[in-house]
């Protein structure tokens, strides 16, 4: 198995590459410094020199707030970049897997979003990621679109909260946004499973089971680590941000992944083991 992995230094990429090693698959782990997905000429030149069996497209512009001020950059990476990679997949007649986001929905639902529900993003980030989805679906039928939510992993939200807890005794966190906190390792495992089992092409919702607010999620982090930090629940209107956020963005993932509480517990346990080595 010969695989191209774009965006390999991101949260999912860091969790995924060790799993590819365990499978003894040959892969090219690329980041933006060595493989600019927006450079159509460079992408084609490089891809004409190597033979591939699969593409895992993780590269993306993922800063939700900065996307509002840099829409051209967001669309360049998330739409044009995806178009370039999708055309390579089509040219070589190989499958492509693209990781997308819950932000393709507007958050006005009161029940978990299904893969068949209508999209309606309310921020530039969501719009550009949806544009990327469409480019891939238009280019080739051999595609997997994985939408996920509230990702955390090495250097992400959970680690940041633990760092804050070393210096602060209270923290204000939004309580009126509901989503699915999801461990990147679980998403990485699902990607490997899709490749190994050759799952049917199409759109998948891949998140932890259950749902929580950011305040609930943060409280659980401190509870599991026994950190005495008070979480002050606030409304998002009390914490204005450049980009609108969907109020309710729970994805219906058929409960295929563990609950967010159990995944968080496992993530923290793994961190403890790693520090003990």
C-alpha cells in the first residue's frame, strides 16, 4: 500500500502516521513546507513521479476566526488545494479520503445531523471546507468525505486547558455551543479501518458518541486530572469572536466511536503513560 498523506503535521496526521507504520504501509507524509497543495503545477509534477494506491487529504486552513479576515487564503487551501489533490486521484484512478468539518452545517438543528442533511455553513471556514468537499465529489466517485467535530490531540485544546490549569484557578468557557469532542486517534483508527476494509465510497460522520458544551468538556478535563479549576459557564454572546459558530453541531455517527468521556479518559491516560517513560 502506497499512500500520500497531506497535512501530516496536523492533529490527525500526528495520530495517523504511527498507525500507518504499524500496518507496514509505505507513505509520504507531507506538510505545506514541502508540498503546497495550492500550487497546481508543483502538485502535478510531483505526482507524475510517484505511484500511489491511496490519498489521505488532511491539509486544510483550519483557523476559523482568521478565515474571516483571510477568505482568499482559506478558499485557496480548502477549495483549490482539494481540487488539485482530487484531480491527481482521478488521474491515477485511486481513492481519496478528505477530512471535513461539522461547520458545513448552520447549527439550527435540534437533533444530530445525518450525512444526508442539507448543508448551510455560516462562516468562511465552513464554506471553504464545503467547497473542498464539492471539488472532490465532482472530480471522482472514488472518494470518502469524513466530517468530524471538535478535534483534540497533541498540542490541541485539551493540552492547552491543562497548561492553563497550572496558572489559573478559574476559566470562562462557552456553555451554549453543543458538539462532539473527538479524539484524533479515534479518527485516525477509523481512517485505517476504511482503507483496510474498503468501505463503500461516500460521506461519513466520524465523531465520538454523545455530545457536550465546551464548558462540559472543559470541566471533564479538569475532573479527570483532578485539577482544582473553576469553569465559569458563559454564553457565546459574552465572548464575541470574528466568526459565527454553529450553536448545535452534533453529527450522527451511528455511535461507532466510543463516548467522548471514555475517549477523553483514554487520551489523558495515554499522556500520563508517555510522560512516565
